[in-house]
């Protein structure tokens, strides 16, 4: 996974702009609990390990996989000083299944996260599972 450098203000403006253009009834992403349930179903139905993963072609599997894949990309963004923009530092070679598992575990232990903004809950899960060093950079 490549780490990209962006100016934080540009990234924030892009994310808020995209969110403001989304329809107000984006039901699949409005509720953290729904994403958590989709990811739990994905975890229980995924076949294979490592580089040989097979996911079902269900709505739940595709919702979880797509959402978490986008978050994985965002998690690798850094500012000009090399600090991760979302404050989570998963390893560059982290597997998407590991990030999904971290979110599912977070959702199970934080039942109130179902009321939280979905992106904030996923970022919170990654921050808990993959904390950055004191300088905001990935730990060696």
C-alpha cells in the first residue's frame, strides 16, 4: 500500500464536499450498526486466507468490502510531515480483512457506536487497533 501526502485542508474539503453531495437517504451508510452487521456477515462467510480470499457477491459483503477498502486507502494518507491524517497507523502491508475485523470488534465492544457517524466509528476502530506513535507517524 502506497502512502500519499496531501495537504490536510484539501483532504478535509474533499471529504466534506463528497458528503454534502450524498443523498440524505444513503441508508446503507447512515447507520454504523448496519455497516457493522454487514461486516460481521462478511467475516462469517469469507472463504480462504491471505491472498486467496473469496467474498460472497451479496449486498452486505460488497457494502462492507467497498466501504472498508476506501477507508483503507484514506488511512494511508499522510501530511507533508509524514503524519497519518486520520490518526490511525495500520501497517502499509495490512490486509483489508484485518481492518474489517478491527471494526467488527470495535462495534461489538462499543454498542453505542451504532449511533455514531459511520466514518467516525470506523476511524475510531482503526485508531484503537492501530495507534500511531507520539509524533503521529506509524510505529516502526
